[in-house]
């Protein structure tokens, strides 16, 4: 069973080290010397042996006796491959290669050797890892870190060493520290998979320089962030803009913007500096319940409070204010000079009990999401006593409580009290406000994480085949840029409203079309070679007569021929002028990022789009919740309500356009760039006035398994697997993929199982799923795993006697792809009161069909020997049942798919 390799790598019980002769450390290379020193400086809790590959002999049986979970290699390049092969013969699951300066070609050779040896490779160009709880320092990054609950994953060896040094001086401990190099086979995604399920890890910090496999990274990051807070620091922020872009969207969106969007959707938090990385992790590890953006500031000094309030506005938080009722109740309990208008300025006379009263008022007030207490040293006021008040109140406050004790020597003891109480403390108001911003961002991003939309919305079905025919005809002509007519045809295929547009090939035809449409009209040059029509004065608006159309046509053709003699011109499009008097101009676009794929962009539209530079973005697929959040993040959102005498726009129509664009992105992998600019939106609806689309051949599949959505970083909810089946004995039930909203129903299923059924499924006496496991089971990556639930709707009498229909999960089948990418491990559970009704067979047959479609060759599982019913079911489905060599209490069941 290959799935345990991550544990054997990062939490091994036995380690063998290949680093040259251990009795002559002075003759070793610097990496090997450092590794010897690091390993010998600690008392590893498992077994540790040193071997020299040049003197190691014996038969295969002898080597098997010396087997280990992990082999560590710190040798010259020419000795690395033989050492990896030797580790394979010793039945090691994993190999760590500590080195630097290995080229990409050499790294690929080592990966090939590792694959042939059947081991998983961390490295080369890795500084190794540390597991402080095991007293294992398998690294050359410095002394073993203190034990803690924070995990560090870094793509930079130098930064890993710097972080460990900083953490040592600041009392920060780690559950794991992992340095991954640029060419390592076991990458950040694998490390996140391990840490997501590691009980020693409560929060994770990640330093990233680049991502090569976006789907794997996003899958692992979403899984980890669903289980515990993940904070990311990314280097190499590059300015927005792409010189080769053929649309406005491509020109104003940079890769760093897309990385931000990806982290939001993954439920992680991004920070911009080294110090913020640790402060964010410190705050998020407290696992506050989801909070909003309203931060109340309690201070005994006006200046620090104003600095904090300024920073609240700067990072787009909101100043939390007491309700009028709360303020009236609190005022008599404070010194006479206290002010509650904006800040809760308690004045210089405030003592410990005044702080207590203010904090308790903020605790009760529903208009406040978090509390920042700022203390400035005052003569005669004991800073430690105030800190003790906070320590006493903290367990029951129920909201994030952060502190800033200004000064230094006079408040050291107070800071110690706060630290002992687990209250985050900062030296500056801005740092404290920034930390609350991270908490609020984490809460908001967790909501985005829970969204798993299907590729198609519930709106009317689009004409996907018609759109594909348009794309194929353009690609057949060896073109990549669609004309305006072709672009609008594509939009119309997905029911996006467009202005009526007709192509005229000469002036008299343009005049006749305009007369039929009615004035005013707009004329636009139609050329596959001109990206931006306004650059060649290829747009004429508000033309009011037939002669005006004729003259504008001739002038436009002449002007374009002079300015762009190389451009192919199909003619001029004529369209009715869209209503603009009370409408707002917005744009919706698409860019394709390397490596995250297509991204939907939204912002203010018009001819000055680059100058306005208003861009909000989201990874597809979208649902209504994500579409609304995307709109809210743009600057133009402020104008979409009642604005300067204009009524509010039709937000539902705007959201539907975004959903339609999401459908296009999901169903048409040939799309590379798109501008719908402008879209005129008012109280009556939305209409696309102009559009430009760039296409190319569909990208190659990310993995060997077939999927229509390989071009997306986040796989859509696979609604196509939903089926309704008759229930033996009457009624029916639905089999469908699991969804994050199923968490409570899944917990109800587990709690309702008999103790025997729970033990058969989980090999544990637990009576319910822990929160982390429940989150892990319901928010899944549909690409590398699948869980199908059987849902039965039941009718029962409510409290008022009326019949109420409730849904209930009565069974779950699941598989997880093994690291070999060709096999998977399954599990199955059925509610006791629905046993014997054929649900288990149906769930297994359905999950096998999904695995088969994914291209998996084999399904396997472990079944307790005492679980006779499950073994009987497996045999009836064609599974082979064999003894499991590693544990006689289990049977290994396998089935070729």
C-alpha cells in the first residue's frame, strides 16, 4: 500500500544515511559533514544507521534485513544513483538527496532512477527537513528547531536557514521544517498533503518562488487550508502587463494578480513580508471562528489609536464602533474624558477596570468582529495589571483579541503575561491591525474555498456545439483572433446579450443596414489583424443619418488603409447604439495564466480601461456567490448601486453575464484571451457592445487521465455523475458526488452507525468525525479522489404537524488515487437501517465506473477479517481477496478495472 510514503518520508521510524565513511567525517564533502553533525547532535527517537555504499555488500536478503523507512543521501553526483538503487533494494519507501548545484538534466536522471527503484525522491537541490518532535534533523539548514505546532515549507534553502535562525531567537517552534528545491520530485503539493493530515501541525507557512503544476498545487493547498490555516509568502512579484497580449485584459493583468486570486480561492492567506509570515501564522493558529472586517480599537492614548485607525482604512478594513445603546451603557463606567465616538479612547486616566468594562462592551456588541487593545505607558499605571485583565477575559471573549503594548522596558513583564495567555501581542499599532486583517482575510477566503460550482449554471443550456464549430472554422483558417462578428456569435451561443451587429462590405450596404436598424448607429472596422480599433480611429459613434453612415464608412476604410496597410479588412460592422444615458460601462475579460490557466477578470470598461486599471479576478468555475464577490472586489462596484441620480443597475443580469462567461471558459478550452468591453449595464439589464476573443488549440491534458476540464486549475463539481436509483422495497435515492455542504449530513451518518459498523469503517472507537477529518472528507479534489453519497429524502411531521421533507446521507463510497497514478484505494459505508437494500453494491459499481473513466487500472482496499458482510460483497463484485502480509487482521481486496 503505497499511500504511506509521505509518513515514511517526513515522520520515519528508521533512517539509513549514505554520506560516505562515518568514521572519517573530515574527509566528506561539506554537505555530508553538516549532515553528520546535525544527525549526531540529536537523539533521534527511531533507529539510525550510517552506511558507505562503497563498502556495503551482502545479498538481497541481507539488505532487506537492514530496511529503513527513509534513506538520506549526501554524496557526490556520481554516487547518488547507485545509492538510490541501493535504497530501493533495502525496501526504503523514500529517499532524501541533500545537495546543491544539480542541473535540471541531472535531476531528471535521478528521478528516473528513483522511479525504477520504486522510491519517492525529495531532492536533489534540497537542504532536507527537520522533525523536532522526533529529534530528527535531516538537514543542513542549521540546528534543530524547537518543537511547536507550526510547519514551514520553503523553496529557498537560504530563506529556510534565515527563518530558523529568526524563529530560534523569537521562541517560535515547529512541527516540521521542509526545504524543497527547484527540481525535486516530491514537491510542495506532496508536503502540504502530509501536513494537512499531520496531528502535530496546527498551522502552515509556505515560502513559494514558483509553481509548475497548478492543478496539483491548488488541490493540495485547498485540502490543507480546509484543515488548518495556511499562510503564503511569494517572491518574484512581477508588474502587471504582458507585451504580447492582444486584449485589454491580457495587458493589465499580471501573474502576481492571478496568484492572489488562486490563494483566495484556495482559502489561504497571503502576506508580503518575512515578519508578517510568522505574525499571521501566530494569530491564525488560534482558530478564531469566521469574523468580519470590523475592528474595535480600545486605547488609553489618542495618537496610537489614530495610527491604528488610519491603517484600518488603508487595508480596507472597517472601524468597529459600539452601537448607541452599548455606548450609552459604557459611558458612565469610564473616566470623564473618555471618548466613544470612533475609537474607544479611554483617556490617560484609564485603569485596569476601565479596560475591563470597554472589552466586555465590545465583546457583547454585534457590530464588532474583533478587538485591538493599545496600551501606552503612563506614570502610576501598572501595565502588567492591565495585561492580567485581558488574560482573564480572553477565554470567554469569543472574538479575536489582539494587543499592542507600546514602549519597551516598562512593558516587558506585561507582554510576558499576554504571551502566557495566548494573546497575540505586537509592538506597533500597524502590525496589530495588519494581523487582524489576516484573520479577516482568512475568514473571507474560507468562504471562497467552500464553493465548488459545476461547469454549467442552472441557466438555459448554451449552444456549446455551435460555439465549437465557430472556433474550429477559425482555427482551420489558421487564425487565432476572432472578428467582432465571430466573437459576438460565440457570446450569443452562451446567451450573453449583444447589440445587433451586421457586417457591411461597402458604403451603400452600410447605409441600407443603418436605415433598417434605425438611428443612431455605430460603425466599427472589422479586421482580424487590428486588436484595438480605437488605435486606428476605427470606431465612429452616434451617427444620425444615412449620408453620415456612407461618409463615415469611406473615411474609416481610407484611414485604416493608410495607418495599417498590412491589415486584412473584411468591411465595417454596423450596430444600433446601445443605451448609455443612465448606463455604466464595465468590462468582463479572460486571461490565461502560466501556470494557473484561465482567469475571469472584471472591472470598469470603456476606452480608458488600461488607465483606470480596475481589475478584480477569480478562477473559474463561478457560481452566483463567487460572481457577486468578484463584482464587490472591483472599484466600479461603488457605481452599480444608486449613483449620481441614476438608479441601481440590474445586478442579477450582471451576475448572469459572469456565469455565462464562466461557462464559456469551462466548456471551450481553446479560449486564451477575451474582452467584452464595454458592457452597458443599467436598471433594465446588460448588453455587450463590443467583444474580442483570442483562441488557440486546446491545451494538452495536465495528467494522463482524461478530463474535459484539464485546462482549469480547479476542477468543477462533477454534476454529470448524479443518478437516481430505485430503492429496494419502495422509494428512490440519489447517488451524487459529495459537496462541502454535506458535512452535517455526513456527521449524522457516522453518529448514527452502530459501534461495530463504525469500527469496521474507521478501525477506531470514535463516535463522530473530528472537525479536521469531516472537512477533509467533504471538500475533496475531484481529480485525484472521488466520494459518492447516497441521499434519501424522508418525510416526517414537523413541530407544527405539517409534513417536512428532509435529506439524509445513507451511504458513502470513496476512492483516493495512489501516488503511482494508476491505482486507487477505496472505502465504503452504509447506514445500518439501509443495509441489505442494494445500496452498497450500487455505490461500489458507481465509484468503480468513475475510477474507470479516470483511466485508473486497479482498485484496492483493506477489509477487516472479521467483516464478513463486506468480504462477501467484494467477492460478489469480482474483487480478489487475499491475506495482507503486514497485518493478519486485514484482507487485501483488489479488482482490475
